C-alpha cells in the first residue's frame, strides 16, 4: 500500500476540476497519478466520449486544442527536466 508521504503533491484539485484529459485527447500514457485526500465523487469520462466531442468541434477549435496541448506538453517537459520532485 502506498502512503501519501511516498508521493510528491504537485497540485491540489479544486471542486469540479478535471484530470487525465491530455492522455485521453492525445492517446499518450497519462503522466500523473491522482490520490484523493478525502472522500469525493469522481466521474469517469471515457476517451471515446472525449474524442467524439472534440471530433464534433469546428476544425478551428480542434486546431486550437492541438496547439494548446502541444504548448502545455512542452512546458511540462521543460519543468520536468529542471525540477526534481
């Protein structure tokens, strides 16, 4: 069993927050693990549902999402190489 002390807390999620969306959109492996610190309700939205919703968007919106994900991925990579957890 893992304990909270064996993980580094990178961020706390607020009510209504979403996580794991980048992996669902890009098809890549997820890059983080989420642990609930207190009882909560989690709603799973399937990769297929997310891809269907994005696929139904205007091509401009799809291109914008792709650009934003690419930018965020590059920032995350730079952060990971300059900071150790």
